[in-house]
């Protein structure tokens, strides 16, 4: 039995958390999307496709990354992914044709996914303290995401969505330099909990699939619950603008309220995970966003709508940290595969569900949003309920 990894120093922790700033601010789709729609003349379904292509690129690239992440290590992948994000953002803000934008969006999705997954794996590799460090990671991500729509709204109203993304690209370049300079610091603490024999050239694809089968229902639950998160992150701004006819500055409070709920929820779940199982916490919390959004059509006050969005944020807050922790518990010798699978399915949900919502908005109205959230909540709860309680030590491996 390998000894538990040492605790991270403050410097190491800050190094691992800082790349999540790029992911959270780039994915401020709710505020950026109106500008993208105006620039390229998109319908709501095409705007949903804009998000869907980015997140689908994330899903496809994560499946490939999952086969090699345990050999490369999180830090090496970060050194590749951050420049990819910077390059994609700079290209995106210069292209005028939506058709030419598609490969750039795939590149952006790949960079974002590899960045987030690298940090996720670095935290998941911390042995018995993985739930604590994953909680810190996703709480910090939520804090970045609370500020993001407010900052994006200010910068977009002062300049443009292109300016906002260009500023993020500059930060991504600076973080790339930081990764290269501090790479030796991160490598001094283990980021790969696998036994040494796993580095031998065994058939990786077969064992990876065997591992994923063990956590498939957890992955599907993450897909559904992350889909609810992606839908609200993408459409909450336009939803409240359409329903309550509020100004731009007021509408930006909608995604902020949603992310405040996620922030506080992740902080609370970090503490609760020390006393309750991930299965119990995910089962209960996954029902909350659907119930909250079902009340949305009944409220006539904008302030009450913000409370409901806050509640929805609480409900989806455990998707990544508890999903990764639960998956890693079931296959503890394959934390890289566990983290990658959860992230891949979650990012696929973040891509497909907003796109589907955009299509339904075009054909019907924004009133379909609460029903999408309710469906995602029920599917997530069902998947978590069907997951066996037993802990799997290791799938059949050579």
C-alpha cells in the first residue's frame, strides 16, 4: 500500500489553482453570448451550437487524453493546454465567419478541457485527502465564476466581447510562463498515484474501458447534472432579460447569483463530504435545481428569481468534486481515468444540453428552460441511485 501523498504547500496549491481562472472566465457564455449572436447573426439554436461545439471538442479530446494522462502527468498537459486556450481566444476574436470559427472553437474546447482535467487530476491524486483538495479546487473555481459575469458585463459594456476574451488570452500566456517556471515545484510532489508497473506498455485502451464501466452510472449522472449547470450558465442572462425585461447590468446578476450558489454549495459540500458519502450528497442535491426552476414561472419578482437561481446553483455544485471523488473511490488505482471520465461526460453534458435548449427556445420560447432543468435533475438522481454502494478496489487489469 502506497503512503498517502504529503500535504500541498501554499505555493504548490496556488500554482495548481491558478489555471482554473482561465477556464471559469472563458466559459462566461451567458454574458458573452449576446455579443456573439450580434457579431455572427446567429439564432438561439446556432448560439447553443456555439457552446455545444466548444464543449464537444472538450469531450472528444478528453477521451483521447484519458489514455495518456497518467503517463504525461498534469503539469506537462498544462504546459500544452494553456497556450492552446490563448491561441484559440485570439483567433476567435479576429474571425468574421462562423464557419471558420468552428475549428477554433474545437481548439478552445480542447484547451479548456485539458487545463481543467489536469488540475482535477493533480488534486485527485492526493490520496485520502482528495475530497478536501477537490473541494478547495471547485470552491475556488466557483469564486472565479461569481466574479466572471460581473467583470464580463462591465468589460463588454465598456468595450466588446472580443476585448474580454483578448484579456483572458493575455492572462493565459502569463500563466503558461508561470507553469514552465514552477514545473519542478509541482513535480516534486506526486501527481500520479499509479504503481510503478502501470508505466509499462500494457494495453491501455482495454483497461481504461474496464475502469470506465465501473463508474459509468456516476459518469451519466455527472453528464445530466452538468447539463443543467451548462444550460443555466449559458441561458440565465437571456432568460431573465426575456422574462423580466431588465437592463443589461441587472441581467448580469442572474449568472452571478447562480455561481454564488455553486460557490457556497461547494464550500458546504467540502465540509459535509467528511461526514456523508458522495452518493448521498449527490442524490439529494441533484433534485434541488429541478425543483427550484419549476417554481421560476410562478415568481413575478426579479429578486425571487435570483433566489431560485441561487438554489439551482447549490444543487449542481457537487457535480465535479463529488463525482470525481466518488469515481476515484470506486477505482482508487486509476484516479487519472476516473477524473478524466467524469470531466469528459460532464463537459459533454455542458455542450449538448445548452444546444438542445437553444433549439427548443427557437421553436417554443424561453419557458422551456425550467423543464430542461427538471429533466436533467431527474436523470441525474436516477443515475446516482442506480450506482452500487460497494467500493471497487481494482477492475481486471493485466
